[in-house]
C-alpha cells in the first residue's frame, strides 16, 4: 500500500499564478479531505468528498479556491489567482468513513 | 465545526515520565475520537482512536480514555522516550459532522533525556 500520494511536494510560485495540487487516495478509500496547515490557524478543513461527491466546502476560504474529484483515484485543489497569504502546507487525507490517513503534504510558498 | 479544546498547548517531561493531554468537546453526538502525532516537517499520523462505545483503549505505551458524560477524552503516554517528542492533535467526529473531523489546536510535547 503506497499510502496517500500528493504532488508536488513543494511549490514556489509568484502572486497571481495558478496553483494546482494533486492527491491520489489509498485504494478503496471513499472519503477524501483537503486541509491547510499554518502556524497561526493550525489544521483547517477546506473541503471533503464522499464517493467523489463534495459534501462540505464551507472551509474553502474564498472563490479563488476550488476542488474537484473526477474519479475515485484522483482529486485536485486549485488556487487561482494565488496570494502570499495562501502560503501553507496543504494536506490531503483519505479514509473509509471517519478514519483518516494523511498524505505527505504540499508545501506552498507564494511570493 | 464544533469546538474541540486541547490542553496543554506545550508540555515538557523528562524521559521515563508520563505525559497526559486532555481534550474537551461540545457536540454530544460525537462518537469517534482519534489522536494524531505530527513530527516536525512530517504528516499527522494516526496513533490511536476510540469510539464512544468504550471508555478506554491501550496500545503498548499509549492509552486513550473517554468520558462521554463530561465530554472529555485524554491521551496518556507512559515511559516517555525522546522520540515521543512531537505535536499531538486530538480530533472529534460524529454523526452531526458527517465524516469530517474537528481538530484541537495541538500539544507540543518535548521529552528531554
């Protein structure tokens, strides 16, 4: 079992650019969660999917953020346009029902 | 989401001592309480969890207790070792939140040799 796979692991971009983060869940997991972690705000849930359907996106900070899960094997989190305050570590977690396993995260730096 | 309060925010113990981290929650429908350990620069890792139908669960040096009446749960680490140093997060899940978890703010545990 390869675990949750996220790419890229590190991303440095300039303000205004589009950023796409990717996640491949553990096979058989039907829930997928996107989190953002910063020192100031801790671990924040942005959005989660169950059986590829978005269930709760109330944590998405603003319209610049969007997430998709076109199939059971893949999800993306897109930020367009990016801003310096979006700099954080973005984690994808997947699981069966409420048990969640985290991916290695993507460290995003927006200059 | 519902609040989960975690205390203390930092904890320093000597190697071999015990460490206890406590969390309280407000959602009475909560029925799932996991604990995660996050080492510096790494992902949160699930170390133990408990469901509302039991009051205590142990796994080697780690134990979790749950008091549903008082709405609090605790992580106990015995015979601490330097490699236990990390940030520990409690979380709460339940029927009212679907499959989402509400996380505490974390406890930074330092175990000194």
